[in-house]
C-alpha cells in the first residue's frame, strides 16, 4: 500500500464500492429498472431513459488523451467542485484532520472541508507582494493533521499565477505527508502551461481541470481530477455511479471535436485581447484605484467606491462580482471578461 492510500481515512481504504448494474449496452436491458421508451422531448444520442455508463470509460479515455495523461490517472467529475469534495471526504476525518487554504481564494475548498467537519487552516496570500503565495508559511503550518493543501493557480479572485518552481518544491517537501492540490481552472488563459508534466515525479501532486471556463461547458458540469493512479483508484470507490450524465458525456465529445477546439482557442485569444483592452481602459478611469494583473478570464479591480460602481453596472444590466466582504478593506469587484460588445457596455456603465 502506497503512502497515497495510507494517508486516506481508514474506512475509505477498506470501503467496498457500490456494485452497479452490469454495463453491456448492446444487450436488451431488463436488469436496471429503466423505462424501455424514450421521452418525447429526448433528443440525446443514447437515450435518457437509460442510465449512462456508471463510470464513463470512453469519456475518461477521451479526457485523458486531451490532457495528455494515462486513463488510470484521471477521474471525470461533475465540475471541479465534486473533485474537491471527493478529496476531502476521502482524506479528512471529521474533527481530526485539516486542509490548508490560501485566502482570498475559491471558497469551495473551505466550504467542503467544513461540511466534512475537517479543520481549515488559512495561510493568507501576501497582498503587499501582489497576492503572492506564502510557501514558507504553508510549510510551517503543515502539521500532521493536514492532509490536503489547496492552491488555485491562476488564483480566483485575484487572477495571479503562483510560481511553478515553488509549487513543485512544496510538493516535494510534503511527499509522504500531504497532497498538494493545484486547481488549474484558468490555466488556458495563463502564460504558463499546466503542471501535468510534473505528475510522474510528484506522486502527491493533484491537478484539477475543468471544461467550464475555456471550453464553454459551465452548464454541462464536467471536470477532471488528474493524479497518481492510487489516488484516482481510491476516489473511484467514493464517487457516485452515474455521476456524469449522458447529456454531459455527449456534450463533452462534441466539444473535443477538432472544429470545436479550434473555436475554443479562438475564443480564448479574444478573451486575452479583451482582458488587455479592458485593463487599460479601467486603469485610466478616474474612479479606479488599481487593476490587478491577471492570467485568468477576469480582472480584480479596486474602486474608490465599489458600491457606486456596482450599482452603476447593475443599472446598465451588467452583473459583476462584489468582493468587498472577501477582500475587506479593499473596495474591490471581480469583472469577468465578456465579448467585445459586453465589455463596451460595462465601460459605458462606468463612464
């Protein structure tokens, strides 16, 4: 048994996975209590009257090929949120174990930990250093109870990317002690590639990817956890069967077709150009204190009066994210990069 498995909750290590109905789609299915007729509104290829593949091997193989890893290293999930929840439920004992998070960051890491009853240790980003990650503080706070360290890079909501070498060094130092989970939801918009190439040398490194951002499938809810095969095998015992719906599976296969991928790359290029244009325009605005550098598909913007800016955009029919509470005392809003026309409307609302 590897340390990756020994680190998990004892009851998860010994858990026997749910035995789902046999998956042989070529046979007449009278074994899974399904209705034999499609709904009149069903336009799917496979039919929504049938359960999807319990653990979608074809989808897993397609995503693994797309991300350049072996299928044994990938678990398809309902967005990154499910992957976060699976990791915490599998590795953290309620009232005993803990996770490290680096606020301000994606809130689901702490929420999922608290739902599980795990401790949440905060190592804040260093605002005075451009929201840099304090890796030395993480090492100092990583006690025996810490099982998972969550890093979002590029980070949400600040938009900055953490140093690859520092992440690699942290994962090396924590080998045998804790998993380092890097959420790469926005990596398609960043100046540096994924850490996928580091997986072989770092068994304790876990990567989270998603099709929600750069590939336009936020409504389909499909993510991927990429890690050592032992971690994936452990989580496969915990994930619910039929977690990824048939509609999502079919949407992902369409999104991975060459034409769709070319369109996604073109959209990403437009987002990068619009990010630069919007950052320049907002930086010149008299009511804007600062536009933080971003390697994501959004900008963190500090205003003299964020509430007034929020009210102005809302009155113009534009929603932006209010971060005054999360970044107190900063008067900050997070603005997603829209189409050129949507960005023009945002700027006009602030004028």
